[in-house]
C-alpha cells in the first residue's frame, strides 16, 4: 500500500496520488494555513496546533499508523510533483461490507482544473484494485455543488440526504450521501477476481 499512483492528466497538469509521509509535515502545515479560509465551510474546526509543523507531524504519525493497520489509505494529491491537497479512503471496513468513505480537498490555487476529479478517479483505482473494496461512499454538504460534480464525474450516485449530519463552520449542516460500487461488482463476489 505504498506505491505512487501513475500520473493522470487534468487540463494540462499532471496529477498523482501517494500515501502521506511524516516528512510531509512542513508542506502540509503551510498548505493548511494558506487554505484555512478556503476550507473553512467544508472542513471540521481544528485546533491551532493543527496548522503547525509539529501538529501536522503528530497527525501524520497517526495516519501512517492507520495505513499500516489497513484502517485507512491517507494520501496526498500531487500536481506536477508538488503537494496540492489531501485525499483519504477513511473507515475501511472489511468482512461482509468491504467499503470505505472518500474525503478530499484541493488547494484553492488548483481548483477548477479537474484536479479533484482526477484524484478521486485514482483513489477509486486504489480502493477497487489494490484494496479490493466493493463500495466507496462520500458525503458532501448539500450546497457543495463543486464536490458533487467531482463525484458525479466519477460515477457516484446519490443515495439520499443525512439531516444535520456534520458540524462545520459553526453549525450543523445536511449532507448528501453518494456511493460508487466496484466495476467488478456482480452482485455475488466478495472480492475482485484474482485478488485474494
């Protein structure tokens, strides 16, 4: 679970994913600080320490440990080789569910160029290929139309709305739940052919 994804192209820029590294702390601290206002409507409130190198390093230690345990796949989004956002396959469930949630964000300077759409496409390759999952789910605030377009471009369908599902930006918000089934889904197989 440590391979770098092959490069994809989104409107003239090269996009790739790779798992986070503790060494990303300084870059992610700076990126998080620079995009704090941009992400405020969509991300949970964070302690001030989160925006420091030390806070990011502590966060990354936990994420790298969760990756090693197979609980999540936390990644960075690379644009032309530079970290431009985060993407995570969260809450990986095995057994009869074989599912996870995807969450992502892209720096304001990289939005509107298809970067998020390409990153989600690559994350689905990881989820359905490398991890052998059957379902990927995603939540977006009902007013986050840009993120909903990203999901639609990647074949997600709407399941429904969870009322007052997330507390961000000072209040509870409704969220729309999306799902995407693995391309190998035949209604019977627990895993993709040949993976296990």
